[in-house]
């Protein structure tokens, strides 16, 4: 199945499953059905914030899991400016 992970404005370094970390604003990877691990690290000048992950099954800081099934899925992450500002309130997967 196809999993798209949007990295808002590329403010994080994002790892999807066992793939290498990426600073791209979006990654689309082929993953098997089941649970996929996601991790994010804030880039210089940004922070993880309290809840950086969205549209995921579980999250804790920079780590999240997403239970995927069907043909496609999407999740997104935002690492705001230091101090917490800058992330959108609208769903970046819609």
C-alpha cells in the first residue's frame, strides 16, 4: 500500500519504517498492511512541540505509529518554531 507522510514546510527530519531519514516536505513509500513506525526530529530553529504528529494511531513526542490497510494512507507532522508557533490547524492530508 502507498503511505504518504507530509512534513509541513520540511521543518522536521522524518523516518518512515526502516527507511532512512528525510527532510523532504512529503514522502510516499510502499508499506505492507499493519503498523508502521514513524519518527520525527526537529531541525535547527524548530522543536517537536507537544503533539507534532497528526492522522496517526498513537503518538508520543517524536514517535508515532500508524495502522495502515487498504490501498493508501496519509499522516503528517509539524515541528513548529522554537516557542511553538507556525503549525497549521487544517489537516494536511485532505
